[in-house]
């Protein structure tokens, strides 16, 4: 009889112990889950925030670049003005006479809206939308494409003595790679493709793949006229 009572008491003790452990584990698991859910909720509410001044500076910089027509060039150090052979001591007409077999021409009539600089390796010639674009001198079309970083539709013409010219923001393109062109041929039309605030041609000239200022090589380009509004 005592043996049976002892067995029953032992079983009861084991049952109570197992029950207590299960209950403790269940409570501990609930606590862990609750803490995890709370942490997840807190993390989901955390948002990356930039200082207000940084946002304003970014917006102002974007607007200024958009209105000015400038686009940054990915070069380290920034693009520097290259000097054509003996150009420093010579007049533009003499440089043209030495470098090309014939004088250069403007791609089309217009006004100089943006000059050559370290961050703008070319010049912008503003004109009417759809104006025909001509090469500045004879050459061969070596590249036709679309630049996704600001220049839009463009054409590259390779000339004699290592010179190349690039025409960007074009609306339509009439030539293909391999075409021989003269200044009387039409490469395409002035458009609004790429990063531009108005119809113009972005013209780049390189000598042996180094940017140079096209303006001294070309006929005179008038500046944008200043419109004076009469006071009433």
C-alpha cells in the first residue's frame, strides 16, 4: 500500500513539474514574441530624414542647373580648356587656316546662350525649334545616338587633323554612321531632347579627344539679346 502511494505521489510530482515548466516556457515565449513585435513596430516607424537645409539646397541646385542648361561632366579633375596647337599666340582665323582646309561655319543661325567652361565643355546656340543643323565643316559621321545623362539625341562628326564635333539636343536625325557630310548637308533638326530648357544646339569640339572652346574657331556668334520692357 505504501509502495502504491509512493508511486502515485512521485507521478503527481512529475506531472506538476512538467506542467509548471510548460507554463513557464509558454510565458517566456509570449514575452519574446511580444518584445520582437514591439521592436519590429518601432523599426518600421523609423524613417531616414535629411536636414531641412540639405533638401532646400538640393532643390535650389536642381532648379539652377535646369534653368541654366548646364550639365556636369563626369571627369576627375573637371574638364579643362585644352589649347589648340599654337592657338595661344595666334588669331582664330590663323588657327582655322592651319587646322582645316576650309573655314568653319555655324551649325545654324542663333544666339550664344551658354559659353564654354570647365563644367560645360561646349557652347549652346539658341535658335528656333526645328532649325536645320549643319556640320561646321566636312567630315564623316562616326556616332549617332541618345545620351541619357542630359544631351539627348546627338551626332558626332569626325573631321581632319584629329578634330571632332558633337551636336546635341537634336529633335530629328537625318544621317547615319559612315555618311560623308559637308557643311551644306543637314544632320538633323534642333529639338528639345535631353536636359534642356529651350531649343538650342549644344556644340562640342574636341581635338585628339580633348575638349576645346569652339567659339574662337567659329564665325562670330551674337549674344542673347536683352529685352528691355518699357515702363508704363
